[in-house]
């Protein structure tokens, strides 16, 4: 490799290694986690997508909605009483 190509190749590998795809390789932590991963994977191409999200972003949205529905994940915004 030339002098400029090697740092570029290293940067590309670093970006790919740190990409969101690597988040899919995290171990399953609970039965709810496994169920929601399966549900998101099964519905990512058939769920309505009016926002035009990427399949990864839509899958994450489906996963988090499932986790909230099952009570395994809290809402991000605190509620006032």
C-alpha cells in the first residue's frame, strides 16, 4: 500500500467496527430482549414506515416499542405527577 492508502484503510476499518451493526452482536440479556429482537426482525420490512427510516433505524424503533410494551424498558422522558 502507498503511504496515504494505509491510514485511509485503517480509518475505514475503524468506522466499520464502530458502526451500529456491531450493536446487533450484543448478547441477549432477557427473555423480553429475545422476543423483541425476533419481533423487530420479523416486522422490519412489513411495518409502516411513513418517516422513511432506514431498515436499521426502523428495526430499532420496533425493538424499543416492544420493550416498552413488555415493561422491560422505561420511557425516556420523565413524567410529572
